[in-house]
């Protein structure tokens, strides 16, 4: 079998990506010195790429599987299979304007005001496609320009026919562009603090995004590659699920055993083992972290002592079978 080509992101997603790989049981080395780090699985070939590039390379089959942001999948319009939300790298794609426009709380109203004054609207962003879709969808744009395409401007090409709404490609530091070079920006933020420090205010959120595991659709049709890709997915999903659950152990008297079991929501069935004293049982199971606080008063009344562990991973191996069954059902329609 050819190695599975696994693209992992550089930049802001890199640190958390290496951490989740490590927690999954993978050992990655050399990432500080090369774009081709090694991994302790001879059937996987790693390559570090920019998250913006990964959806396209996976879609084209140049990489079999990758980790990127949901925002870049939508921006690039890449045809990929999203296998798992990894739930880190959480950001928002927002619209921000200078604070001096304190009376403005609508992008549509701001743009219409500029157009009525004979000015062009200038947008700075790294997300050309998403920005164009957003500007075009506003009521004021629809009213004045209908379905005409906003003009995208890059150093290499221009696309679109409406110069009244110009969307300029930003190469970073987008928050520095207003007011001289842009009337508004469309950019990503985690907390909004950087925008605040640059005298900008958020007036709308376009989308929320986090890191996801994606795969090439044709690679999933190759049996051997599919199995390895699903191995990767299972291990990463196990880390995600492990952060949400706790493994608890309690000792309970025989007469309280059935009452306790009714209160414990488990992945399957709790494991119950008799103790040396025949009047006592040991019960262990995995529950959602959020459930523990509500269950604790009931457990205290029915059991003696509780030990809580945070699992490194929770591997739900039947998820793969369910995914294949759902895929087959969808294809048969």
C-alpha cells in the first residue's frame, strides 16, 4: 500500500495539532527543522502546509487526509469529506469597522451611506470568496446592484464587474487597514482583543470555525487507504471525546446496586464486579463531564467513595461501522 499522505497545518493551528497527535498516541519529531516530520506509523507520510492550502491539496488528491479550518474549506470551496470536528482552533470570521462610526451597527447601512455619497466601498480581507458572498448578500447591495459581482482585487488579477464594492486581498495585519485603506474588514478573531486594540468594533459574525479532519473522497474509495484514514480519525476522535468524559469508579452495597445503575448513563453498560465482601460491588463507567455534577448527590447517597479519572482517549469503534452504513444508505437512494 502507498503511504497515506497526511497534511498538517502550520501557523496558529500547529501547536494544538501536534498536541492532539501526541495525545492520540502518535510520536511526531523533526517539525522544528523540516516540513516533512517523521511519525511512528510507517504507513503515514506527514507534510506541513499552510491551512489555506490544505483543502485544495486534499480535494485534488495531492494529499489523502489533512487538518485545516472550516473557514478555509468554505473559502476555497474544496470538495472534501469532513470526517471529524477536532474542536480546537476556534475562531469567528467577523465584520469590523472603525469605532468612529459609533452610530453604525449595520454593514448594509454603512455601505449604502458610502454609495449615496458617491464613494466606493473598500473591504480588506484574506477571505475573498466569503467576503464577496457576504457583501453581495446585503440588502443595500441587492437593492442597488442586484446580482453583479463585487470587484476582487489582488496584485495578480481582478475578478468581478462592480467597482463600487472593491474587495482587496490582505496579506495579514488586516486590522491595520482602516480607515485609510479600507472602510471595513472581514477577518478572524478569537477574543476580539486585537480588533479592539486597533480601534475597531465587531458588528457582525459571518461564521464560526474550528479545526477539522478532512479526507480526499477518492482515497476513501481505496480499501487500504480508507482503513488507515479511519484509524487516524478514530484516534483523533478518541482524544476529542476523552476531553468531554470522565471515568468513574464507585463501591456500592448490593441492595443499592440496581438503583445506582439506573442513574449512570454509560457508553454501553457499566462494568460491575463483586468485591471480596459479597455485600459490595465495584461499578465503573464512562460518563459525560457535564453529567457528573448532577449525578454526584445521587451517587453520594447510594455509594461509598468515588474515584474519577480523565481518560486520555475514548475510542468509539462502532462509529466507523455506522458511518459506512449511513454512506451505503445514502448511495442507494
